[in-house]
C-alpha cells in the first residue's frame, strides 16, 4: 500500500509545530502548526465505509519496528507495563485502511465516554462468547440429560448478566446519541443542537466507529471469533432487520438457535414489530425494558454512588477502573490488564516453549551416565481467565435520600497518542511533494 511506503519518511509527533510555555500547567506545551482548515477539509472528504473493510493483520517486521519506534505508547516513570485499551486502539488505527479514518474519528476514540463505551462492549462480547459456548454444550447435553429447575436458574442468571452488560453499553451509546458530556461537539446538529441535521456526517461517524469498535473488541479478545463479534455487535446496534453483516454472510445463526438459547443470548427485551421504521435496536430496548434493573447501572463510571454492591464494584472496575488494577481484582478484560511482556508488538501472545524430559531420559542405568534428552513442546493455554460476574444481591436495591451529585474521576486519556494519529493521518492524506 502507498501509505506504508510513504510512512517511512514520517517524523515523530513533535513535527510541524512549536513549543510554548503554559502558565496553567507550568510546563512546556506543544502547539501544532498544521492549519485547522486542513483538518476540516480531510473531515469533509471522508466517506462512510461500504462493503467489506479489511484491516491489515500481516504487519511485517520492518513495519513493526516502525510502529514501535513512532507510534507505540511509551511508559511513564513508575507506570506498570500492562496492556491498556489505548494499546488496542493504537494497533487498530495503525492497521486500519486510510479510507475510513478521519480526524473526527480519532478525536472520538480519545474521549472518556468512548473509553467506557469500548470497555463495556469488550466486556459484553467476551461474556456473550463465553455464554454462547456454554449454551452450545448444554443444548448438546439435552440429548442425554433431563432439564431440571436448576437449569432454569443457571440460564436465567446468564440471561440477566448479558442484559445488564448490554445496559452498560447502551448508556454510553445514549450519551453519544444525544450529544451529552464530552460528545457534545461531535453531535450532528452542532454542540448547541440548533443547526440543521448533518445526517451524512452522522452516518459516516457512526459506521466508522462501529467498524473500528468491532476491530478493537476482536483484538482485545485475542483475535478470536471475529464473525460472532461482528454479527452480535451489528445486531444489538441495528436490530436483526438492519444487520447488514448477517444479510451479507447469510449465516442464519439466530434461526439455528433453539428456544432456550434464544432466551439466554437475546434476552427478554427483544421487541418484534411489523413496521421496520418503528423498530428499536436491542440496545434501546434494554434501556426501556420492563425488568428489574439496578438504576446505578445507568450511571456506573460517571456518577459516584455512596453505596455499591460487589456486583457493581466488579462492573465498575471493568468499565472504568484503571487497567493496572484489573489483575489485582482477579480478572482481565480480554488481554487488557495483562503484562505487555507476554505479547509481541502487534499484541499477539508470545509462544512459550516448556522443556519436558522424557521418561527414557530420566531413567539411568547403573555404571552408565546417559545424556538427558530434552524436547520442547508448546503448552496450550487459555489466553485470559473466564469472566465470573458476582450474583445480584437478594436484598432490595439501596436508594439514597437524594440523588448523588458527585462525579467519578475519569481515567486519563492519552492526548499524546491522539496527536500522533492526527499527524500521521494528515501526512498520509497530504504527502510532501517529491524532492529532486
């Protein structure tokens, strides 16, 4: 690709700009000299992605060295070297086709709401794949086993957990739809919501963000089950009717599920309507569903609650807790939270060879010294531990005397990485003239 050839001439993130003293921060700050008009021009020429969009997953060694030197997140002093969501986003942006990238998309990917949105989506998809595998086994066992009340209890717990995880995704998605909090400047009717609706601009942003989100989730879950992730993500955002991935692949995966599987994996809030235009996406159905929902889920990671349960604390750490404490909390979000030393530059797990000794080499004959023969074998390991979501409390949900007015502190977003990707995109789309 042309962008790969041109990229070798790129400098670091501190090119095309100058340094000024920031009195508020009492430190030097870098100011880009790239005209804002150029950014706007790039944004207006971006088009909504159509058809099959392929991310590169065959990055060669030279490109990996370039990526590690120019774009990989650098550790700050004393910072634990664990995989973060930023690392996943960096790989997705580096391997994405330039045709779907835009300055707005890069900015949207680097705000707290999108961080929570992506982490909630990773958590939801990870648990969905886990439950789907478990339900497939349970359905096979129906041939030889009889269903008992315990089966209903276990499957209802799976169903409720999935529904709650979809609510966590939906609440962040709703913030994006209404242009709330830090998504205000990206709203299709302007920050004040008084302009004429820019529906084309909104469609470009949504489609590219959705495709980028699928790629980020796939990378975070160890590059497994891409089509399952893609199908389920498009279903919950667009409903079965408008699931273009299913219309393309024609898997019929929902019709192949038996009733018990559909009840667990699709949940109780699926609304089937005759008129397509009146169809709500499953995410919106989860928010307006008539089922017992802990109201604190709708503000998790945003509102600071005076009292939470073990279940809510677990979900809070997964969605908005610091990545370095995930393993301390005895779980990881896919590969997020795992030591970066166990993975290569493109976040593929490093194969570990274990030395084992054969029984023949272990036996020694009297009067003879035999050399111990050693063989190396690759030990298959599960990449990350399964999710074990704490059960709901039996007691009634705690209601405070007044609605909490304190906000949770957001995790820091890397503005350094955001500027790196903005500068790279500008140079990819506006390469310097050849020198003679």
